[in-house]
């Protein structure tokens, strides 16, 4: 079929009639499918069930230093947990603080602490007239929700195939002292699956911010989430690059096991410079006596080492890869050449990013919902839920079964076609 833009009004009307009929057929199936969030499937959760057996009532619950993990204490995490997550984060254990089950919680705390008490002695953000954050777009909606909650002004920065537009980042950060941070998902980004290039990471490390309390919020959520054994993206380590550039304190690095083991019962951490860790611990000593050390021990004894994590993630990839490929192959087959959408084929992460014709995303999502498939809301990948082009849609293939995913993807491409035809007819 030729590109839709090259069709006459009569051809588009005939196509619309055909697509409307197909849509009514799907509606009659009364589907109830949810592709709105990047949740692991039950099959993926089953991979970690062995973790429930590594500890029992007769297990020695002391860590390698003799700490009784059933009791109070150890503010920054047990030694072997810091070693394991340090390996996963590619930093030494002494740069790690282990938290509870959620890295999102750690990021929220980090912004909240900056609001109320400042960063390493700087003025608390709540006492400033204006606080701004840079937000690479499309990006992770929950990042934007945190900064919006605290009344922080968010500035869109376009993503490129190598990461955020660094010319724009460098100019804004160096010229505006109200800019205090930037959200980053540097590996297999949410939602596009882009990994920052070496040059992008080094340019981040060499930033010269006007604000002394500017921080890079480096959410390395998908650091081990590859889809392929023989074709993986590589990301250079940001803390080391910042040290080389003379900016050791400029980054907070976050990660967790949320999509590795159990999302509700994982282990999260922050990696940062000694100065930053000292600052963070001032708050942490007030907030808690220590996080769940039994869960830290459970994870360590289940995985044993980084090789154990990698082996575990190969099992995740074996489940995820066919789902990603099924969606992408359908997009290629059904939409390729029609010039009504574009997409990226990621090598890892949890999402597929689809860019529809301008002004069509909300209509596509609404049509899917009306036919029984719930997608992430159009606009969610932009601050304030406002996609200026109304074009980006985040597809989350992980949770549905293969059969459900096939039905959902078929409906999605049908809705893309239908919304695109309607948009083109509006302009005639």
C-alpha cells in the first residue's frame, strides 16, 4: 500500500470505511487488556521464587561481618549487599547506600531533602524564588511527577539517537543558576530504549553548572536489562567520568532490583561521591535506623555475585525478547512504508516508543481504550502530561501473555491507521 499522504480523498474515505468495519469487529470481542505500565509478567516473577527458599527459620541470618540482620543497625546496608549492588552499578561498595525496595522512593527523598535542607550546605530550594529541572523528552512519567509535585519548573530537552541534546543542556545549565538538576535514564531509556553515547556521558561529566547545587539524577534502571546476549548497548560509568572531569559531586546514581526480582520487594541503592553520601546520611540517620537487611541478605544469597544476576537476566530476556520482537515485527509489517508513524527497535529496557503523525496520539490511545486495550496515557512521556506534538505513545510489552499481546498489537496498528486517515481527511 502506498503512503497515506499520497492517497486521494476518495481513496482515504474508502480506506476509512474498511478500517471502521475492522474496528467494530474488534470491539465486538470485548477485550480487557492492559499495556499501560512496564510490569513484569507472572512468568518473570516466577524466575525469582527460589529467593523465597534461601532463608528459613534455621538459617544463620548474620552477614559476613557478623551483623545480626534481624536487628536494628547498619544504616547504609550490609557489606555483601553493597558489594553486589556496587558491582551492578559499576562503583566501589564505599560509594553505595542501600535503601528499601524502590529507587523511585530514593529519588523522591533526594528531591525532598534538597527542597527542605539544600544540597551540601546550599540554600534549601524551598527558600528560592524559582527552581528548575531539565527533562529529556520523551521520558519517564514518574520522574516528572516528582518534580511537578514539588512545584519545580520543568524544561523539555529533546532526545537524540545519542541521548539528550547536549548543546541545549550545556547552554541552559551553564547560564541559569535556577536549574538544579536533570532527569536521566541513560541506558535503554524509558521509553525509547536509547543508550547515551560515550561522548554524551563525557559531556555530562564536563558540565559547568551555574548552580553549585546542580545534580545529574542518573536513573540507571535498566543497567542489566538486555534483550540479546550478542548485541548489547554499552554505557560508560558516570561517577568515574565526573571524577576525571573534576566534578566528583555532580551526580546521584540510582538503581534497584525492582524488575530483576520482585518489584514490590526489591533492593534499591544510590551511588555518589563521599561528600554527597555524607550529606545524605545526615537525613538518613533521622529517617531510619536501617533498611530491611533480611531482604538484602536474601538477594545476596540468591544471586551470590554479578554473574548470578547476569544469568538471571538472560532468563528474563528469553521471556521478553519474543514479546518485543512480536510487537516490532507487527509494526514493521503493518505500518512500514505508510509514513504514519515511526519507532525504534531497542536492544534492552522495558518499552517501545512509537511516534504517530502529529496530533494523533490521544486519538489512538482513546480508540484502543474504547476497544478494550489500555495504553499509557498520551502525553505521559512529557512534563505536565503535555506532548507538544501529541505524537508519542509508550508501548509496554512485558505484562500481557503472547496471545494477549498479539491481539493488543493488532488493535494498536488498526487504531494508528484509523486515526491517521481521520487526521488526513480533516486537512482536505
